[in-house]
């Protein structure tokens, strides 16, 4: 059957995984999420008490540096 260009079901399973466009898109998305987390942490550390990004704020007492 292969002489007529027909393929049997499951024949593509032997092929190994390869890098494709979806791998690149996933890598770009992960890089963008990491960059967003870094920028958010930097902005929060400017607003936090004593440069701490995770300290809670008191209403109407936010001091911008």
C-alpha cells in the first residue's frame, strides 16, 4: 500500500517531537508573564512601606517616593 502513497493509521507516532510555532508562542507568553510579574513587583515596592512590595497599605496614607 505504501507504493501508492497511502499511509497506515498510527504511522506518525514513531516521529519524535519537534519545535513548532506553538512552542515559540508558549515561550513568548511565559516570557511576557515573567516580565509583567517583575514590573508589577517593582511598582509595588515603590508604594510599599519601606520598599516592601507585600506590606499592606493604610487608606489615605500612601506615600509616593
